[in-house]
C-alpha cells in the first residue's frame, strides 16, 4: 500500500517516526494507504516553515492575498471531481455529497477574498485637542487547525481560508482517517501562488496535537471534534496563552408542530438524519413531534421513506448514503442501537446487519429509527454520529422547547411550522447557537458565523464570517498627537477625553 507524507514548505516530506495509521476505503473495507504520524520535531519543522513564510505572506496587501485566494478557488473548482472522488473513497460519503463538502468550504475562501474591506480599522479625529485615534487589525502569525474526518475539505477550508485572508500562515493537522484531500488542497494553494510554507499539512495523532499546543510560536488553535477533546484542548491552549475556538459534539433536535407540512418535515428528517450516514455535526438526530396525532402521522411517513432508501457504494449514483468511516464507527453505532433496545426505546427500523451486494466487507449501517425515546436514555443524551434517528414525543410546545434548551449540547436546532408567532418565540427562547425555521440543517452561509453553544463550542468567537476575521487578527489602537510648537510642560493627571 502507498505511504502518504506530510506537506511542508511546498514539498512532500516522508514521515520519520516509523509510526503509521491505516487509511481505509470504507466501501471495500480495505486499507488503501498508510499515513505517517508526525513526531514533535516534524511538527516543529512545519511551524518553522510557517514562521518563515509569515514574513512574506503578511507583507502582501490584503487585496493581493485575496487574488491568490481566488486563484486557489479556481483551481479547487477545476479539480473538484478529482477531489470529490478521493474524498468519497476515504470517507464514504456519496460523490454528490462530497462535492457539496468542497463547495461549502470554497464559499468561505471566497468570503476571505473580500477581507480587505473587513480588515479596515477605525479612525477618530480630534478626540482631544490635537489628538487623533485609529486602530489597526494585524495578523497573529502562525496559527493551526485540527480538523475532523467528517468534512475533510470543508472544515480545513473554513479555518485556513479566513486565517490566510487575514495574513496568517497556517499549519493544518487533518484527520488521519482521510488525509488525502487536505494534502491536495495544500498542493493547489502552492500552485495558486501562496509562498511555500503559507499552508503546511502535518499528519498525526495526539503527539502532533500536543506539539502544536505546546509550541509558543503557534498563536491560535482551531479544533472541531468531540466535546471532551474540544474542552481539553481549549483549556490546554488557554493555559499556554493561545487563542482557541474548539467545537465539540451535537445532538440536534427538530421540532415538528401540528400545523407543519408533514411531508416536508419527513423529507427533511430523512435527508438531515441519514445523509452522509449521519456523520455530520449538524445532522438531525432527534425528531420532536408535538402531540400524539403529529407523532403517529410523522412516524408513518418516516417508515415509508426509510423503506425506499438505498445504502450503497459512494460513487454509485443511486446510493442515498454510503458506509460509515470505519469498522470502529460501525461497531460504536451498532452498540448504541443495542443500548437503545435495552433502555426500552421502540426500535422501529434496525440498521444493523445491512448487506450490500458485491461489497461484503464495507462498513455498512442502515437507516435506524427509534420511537418513544425519553430524555433519560443514553441514545438521547449522547452523540451517536451515525444513521440513527430518535423520536421523542412532546405533549405541547413548551415541552418541545425545553428539550433542546436543556440538553448538554447546543449546536443546531430546527422547527417546522406554518405559524410565524411560534417560530419567532422559538428562535428567541431556544438555547442553541444555530436555528433553522423549516430548514433542517441550519448551516449559515459563509458571511455569517458558524458555531454552537454549551457543550458544542468553547471560545467566544465562531468560525468564518466576521467572527473568523476577529479571531485571526489582533487589534492595535494608536493615539497620535503632533508637536504644535507650544511647550506645555509635564502633566501629572490623567488626560480627559475632551
């Protein structure tokens, strides 16, 4: 099997640790390559490179950086099908879904190309006699991103695109499960005109992550993954005096009111719950129908639609969703299904034991539906991260509102209703960071920020949008007075503002 590499200062660098991780093709259940796991010295080499590149990259004016980012976008679009095929073969999501993964990342890079306007400072004339004040936004320096397996194009582009636009250089530590697309994105960045070292990719595991956090030259850390690791990294980064935005797990609810279009709601649940085999941080995993009549009607529509789903190879056009990413993921999801049965939830459809003809070793898990789930059950409290949808019946609107508000996670939530008053009240009161009204996966567009609350996010600024530029820049405020020729002598009191 081929050995992959790191990408440092514009070149592929073979790993020297002697430690590798197998990269699988989830459809075949076979190893497709081996990825090296970096040592601390290899991480330091990548940071050295980024530090050297920072001088040149940050000296470019934001408009010139923006032109290079747009060239990068053009190259990514030119190679989109190649990238999507590679992504599907390592992750397992369908080809069309992989193209969407790439596109949503590209949109943030396009936003970053418009950063010159947003990086402008402020200016106030004559704040006191002969005194002007202005502010500057300056890049931090070397920053790092630690990104998850489930969006190997989108999230690296979200983080790197905004950081690079602000004038920082970037060290990316992608998931070792599907590293090939991030490596290819770095190659295309070099081709677009970024100086060597502007975007480095270091493959690795905890040793690489710890080295990035410990290195004082790395000024900020961005992370997406599980909540325990997000919280741990946030604390470790803060202890080192680094900025950190760390995003964790989710348990996204969708409230279905009695007046909702139930066909629309059922279609939305099927797509958002089972798309990408449920391996999305914004996947809907809890359906909350309000009232027994709504619950019974919704369940019937879901069962009908689940029966028509096709689980199959990622690159076959007829597949609604593909395999999960690995054998360990398959086991974890199937274990959770067993836990749900033991806890007394009603297993309506069971995704265990799914077979796909011609692919006996693939990591297949079918669409699973539980009904009559209660908030004390583990399958409600914990993130399963697979194609498992649970129905939690609510007696009324207030109970439905409490469920996502009181949950440990607060990433995304949706409500389906025809009533504007209900939607407006829900939006104002629900304790969740991103809300969809008749939209099941409320991922904001590039010029708004993405981020959850509570156990889903640690840090006070979110990803992309203006929050991203604030996170990746520091503000310097300058007060100016030029000599007038009049000597005033020493002053021993605090000056007044006017």
